[in-house]
């Protein structure tokens, strides 16, 4: 199962994705991984990370990796469930810290999906919807937004489920509620 979950800031998408991953783990009886892409950039972020880890509890095996997700995914096996939270932060990390272009980013994300299919683990990818509202004039911001939208389209074409969460309410654009 490959699932793509998106929504705006504080829309409930992460909670929805966590619930989906927990449900998949119960069905598959595998390991449950939380692949966190945020960096501990300041004290506030360190505190937020600690709070989120505490809220998730010991059910989750949390792996913090801001860049090289493929190396983590290569160790996953059949019946495992991996939640990547979130694509938005990962993209910003690799675009601005490592200067990845869109082709390299698309190859990387395609590789994650290929690994999940080949090794038969479930992959739940969380992302933010940032392409609504007034367009930005800044070239870097526009490049980032367009790159994120290309990734969304790539993932959705290969996903079994695509869900948008608004105000805690999921809308299935692809696949069905289980």
C-alpha cells in the first residue's frame, strides 16, 4: 500500500496519516516506522520533536533523517509500515541544503516507491498543500512550490490512495476508505 496524504497547515493530515499507518500495522503485523524529516534547527524545533515523540509513544520506531530517506527504506521488509512526515520539509532540505534539482528529487521519490513495492512494505507519505492563495513573486519560492506540486503528481499517479485532509475531514481522491 502506497498512500499520499496532504492538507494545509494544522489540517489534521499527520494525525490521519498516523491512524492509517497504525491500522495498516495491525493488518500486516510488521514494524511501524515514523520517518521524521525535520531538523533540530532551534530550541523550539527540539521541543516540538520531543512532544511529538512522547505523543506517539513506544509503538513507533522513530528515525530522524532530513536527507537520505532511501538508506532507511532499504532496511524495511515485508509487512513493515513506514510513515514519512513530511515530504514538504524533506524537499526543502534537499533543494536548499543539497541543491537537488527537480530531476534528482523525482528520481529519489520514485526510488522510495519502487523499494516499497519490491520489498512489500507500506508507505504513507505526508505533505502540505502550499499551492493555494496568492501566487508568490519570489523565484525560489515559486521553484519550490512547482517542484512540490510535481512530486505530488508523481506520487499520486503511483499511489494506491490519495487523501486530502481539511479541518480533520479526509477526502479520498484516489482509493477508498478502509
